C-alpha cells in the first residue's frame, strides 16, 4: 500500500498539469485574440511613450 501513497501525488500533479496545458491551448486564438492583441499593443505603446518622455535629451 506504500507504493500507492507514493504514486498518488505525482499522478495528481500530472493530471493537473495536462489540464492546465489543454486549457491554455484551447484559449489561444478565437474571437478574443484580436481584443487581447489590441490591449497588449496599447499597453506597449503607452509604456514606450512614457519611456520617451521621461528620458532627458542628451546634448
């Protein structure tokens, strides 16, 4: 019975990990992809503009 208690945690973790990977793969693309891409692009643009205005001009 010790072998069962030794094998349960790795099996549970493997099942959880497989479920996580399947969820991530299924959530890629689809109708929300353009909204997610637009949000990331807007954030990157905002960060770049803040970096440029915060940087002093070198003479």
